[in-house]
C-alpha cells in the first residue's frame, strides 16, 4: 500500500523547500513591484492580492526603458554586449569544442580537463586576474607598448566597452564549450563517412552533417550563457565601474544597494525576468527533449 | 635590377607556400584547430596562474614582480590573510556556508531525485518543472527575490548567515538532482526489481540496494555543491548583512573595485586550491566507486563538469 506514497513523500522535502524559497520569493518580487511606497519612510509596501495590484511603478519602469526613456540606452547596451559576447564565445568556443571532440585523440582526456578547469576557478578570481593584467602598468600594457602596438599605455579599466565584452567572454565561455563538446562528441562518425563517401568535400560534410547535428549544443549552450549575462552586474562593475558601460543588472543592483527605491528595482527585475522567460522556456524544452533521448548528465 | 629583386623574393614566396601547405595539409593534423584550442587553453588559464604568482610577491604591487615571499599569506602583521580579520572571517564564512550547503542540499537533492525518478502520479510533472527552474534563473533574479522575501514576508529570518545558507541550498538542490538522476538512469531498474523478486519491500530495496549504488553520485554531488557554494558571489552578496557575513568572492569583488593588495590574490589562491582539491577528490572518489563499470571516461567528466 505504501508503494503509492513512498516516492512522492521522498520528493516532498525538496519540493517544499523549492516552493517556499524559490516560488514564493518570486511572488514576493511581484508583490513589491506591483505594490506602493510609503510616502514618509520610502519603504516598499507590498500588495499581496493580485486584484489590488498597483501598476504605477511598472508603468514608470517600462516608460524609462522605452525609446526616449533614461534607461533606453542601458537596455540597448545590454543587448549589444550580450550579443557580441555570445558571438565571440561561439567563434572561439566552437573550434575548441570541435577539436576536443573530434581530433584530440590521445590528448582528449587532458584537453577535456583543461577545458573544464576554468569552471572550477571562481569567477571573481578570474576577473581579479584580468584586473591585474589590465592595470596601467600591467602585463597587457607593457606587452603592447613593448611590441609598439600602442605608443603609450591604455586605460583599459576606465569605462571601456571592449574590456567589458572581453571580460564577459572570458567569464562565460567555459559554460558554452562544455555543452558544445557534449553535442559534438555524440555525433556518430559513420554519418560523416557516409557524407564523404557520397562525394561531399570536408567543408560540405561539416556544413550539412556536423553543424546541423550540433545545433542542440549550440542553442542550449547559447541560452545557458545568455541568461546569466543578461543579469550580470558584477563584471561591468569590476572591470569598468563607469556608467558608460552599465547594464540592466547594474540598474537593479543600484536600486537595491545604492538607492532607496527597491520598488523600482523589483519592477525592473520583473521586466528582466519576463524578457528572459522565453529564453528559459526554450532551454527547459531542449533539456526535456535531450533527457528523453540520452539521460540527464550528457544533456548538461 | 628586377632580376635581383625577383631572385630575392622567390625563396620567401616558397617558404610562405610551404608554411601554408603545412598549415592546410588535409592529410595531417588540423593545425588551425590545434592552434585555436591551445591558444584558448593558455588564454583561459595563464592569467589565473599570473594572479597566483603575484600572491607571492614581496612588494605591494600586483603588476611588477619583485621576489618570492609568503608575506601576504601570513608574513605581514597587518594585511596578510592570516592577520587581517576581514579576510580571515571571509574565509571562515565561505567554508561555513559551503559546509552547511553540502549537509542540507545533498540529502534533500538525493531524496528529490529518487522521488522524481520513480514517481509518476499527479504533481510529478510540476515538481520536475520547479526543480529545473533554479538552474536557468539568472542569479540576480534569485538574489532580488530572496532578499525581498526575507525583508517583506519571512521577516523572522534576517539577512546574514542563515539567509545565505537558505539561499545557497535553494540553488544547489537542482545540481544534486541532475547528477543523482543521471546516475539513476545509468543504474537502471534491474537491481531494484531483483531485490523485489527476492522479497524486499520498496523501502528495503531503496536503503539496501539503491542508496549504496548511488554513493558515487552522492559523493560527486557533495563536491560539486561545495565548489558552487564557495564560488557563489551573487546570492551571498544579496543576502549578506556586511561585516563577518561577507564571503571570499565578495571580498575579492569589493577589493578589486578599491585599491587591492596582493593579499586579495592570496585569499583567492587559497580558495582556488581548496576548490580544486575538493573537486579532484570528488572526481577520484567517483572513479574509484564506479571502477569496473562499463562506460566512457567522458561520462565521468561530464558528471563533474556540469
């Protein structure tokens, strides 16, 4: 008889935890975002009943994000930074994953370990490493002036978009290479042999066989790094600290850690989460599909 | 004149052709890919090694190398990791959060994975769905929501260590579930069925057969949870109340924004070595516990490289 409730009761503590500390907190964000603000203390007054929600702050945030609003530039900049970083990650990451999966031979284990290694090095440590290198008298400037690429040291850490994009690529690329590797490694080599036997050139074989078969890995990995990049605020803060390079995440951070208006921060968080839900939905769907085919570990 | 010039350029041209031929040789190794891959690996690891090197610098500079010293670890009476209370407390806080996270998230995650893998009734779909969400939610969204829930709804929990532990467990559970479920898939159901045929009740089959088989995944997920908790910055920062509740990543973050000393490199290096040690131990334990089982090496690596 207890067969029926054994398994659900095992899941109960975990599910209960996630409802209490993942689902309910998100509702708290909605409550604050659609709430009001105490006129004297400027404290947020959440409204828990959706029927009474006050859309004033949400309108304010959407207004600021719309063309002409004060956050329009920030929104566009966020999208441009993420798009450029993603493109660079793919351009660098695909050949690496391809080589590791297809041609590494005896070195495959070693290369795989070296590719996974950055995942276990703290993100802050890796950013710190670049902050050291990019100082005015750091190795990068010394190398570039020594080779006469630059006539004088450049201020890399004073609000330069290229530095922020470089840092984003450096920070997130390991999370892209791994799913790419997994999907390329799964491709059956006999497909390629068949393509070559039927007269395809190496390039044609790559374009018509390998690339389509690695599509799940490309899209899955791209979504996996795009989501956190959209919510990033620490990377621009570390390598630039300038409002010229601030992203949407920086605005949220500012309204909670710098300013007195958590309500606006909460409303902006809701907008960001809504925008990212589409990306999330795609990722969940692709995991779900991959799980049905191979099991959970390979899918990630 | 022209003849001389031609004679001079001719060998250069052929070297270039030879170089191009070596590079594009379709029967040899794909040199372009080799080059890109090793360049990437150097690019991804060498900056970190340089940062570790400068943690041993004798002077206060993080950019100009002087000589080797352990000053920033314990030598300096004020600013070394050992003597600076903010750095020491950050280290303690990081290990405290990671340890508590492992102790809570691993059991919860293992039970959840078992339940979700075998439970097919009403509510299992929704539970599966909720479990996947923390994996894909940007940390800033989780940070904001946890901060607001602790300041507006569950006001009896204040920001600080307890809130940080609760937050860390919330994002760790799903990683445990994914690792354990991968293992459950590869074990299959035959061992449980054999136990049932021999008269074991589902509970006995679970504790005497399934859990021992899951040990490698439990050990691996403990290592992974420790590492992701120790590396976490966003959740720790949003739920920190400052002072002693700042973790190492928060210290590194605020130090790089001010004028950091090599002691920051030193504390980052300590974290780096401990995380890699834990992950390596977890990986070796996984290999040891699954020895003799069929399967590809890359499956193991995927389990830890999540």
